[in-house]
């Protein structure tokens, strides 16, 4: 992988992680304010961004496979479903 393509993939993955974190914060605020429907919507958006980040990161790995520990930790967030 060319260095510029790798840098772009890293930047894209970082952006997706930042967006996911922002949606998780919004979800927590909605829950604290007693709005579970809005919280669920934000959670779903956060999960979408996390999945996009994971896809970008998989492309960065030399073997192209996501680490099992990573997928297990992501599965932990699905408890909110």
C-alpha cells in the first residue's frame, strides 16, 4: 500500500472513530434526559460509524483480517440494543 493511501485510510478511520464517539455522547445525553428513542437513534449512528472505522482499519492490516479481540470488544457495545 502506498504511503499516501495508508495515510488517507488512517485519517478516514480516525474521522469515523471521532464521529462514533460524538454519537455515543449524544446518546448518553438523550438517555440522561429521558429520551430513549433519540438515544437509540444516536447509538445506531455510532455503531454505523464504528463499523466504517473497522472497515478502514481492516484495509490497513497486512493480512486484511480484523483482530478477534477487536471484534469482541465491538460486540460488547451491542448490549444497548
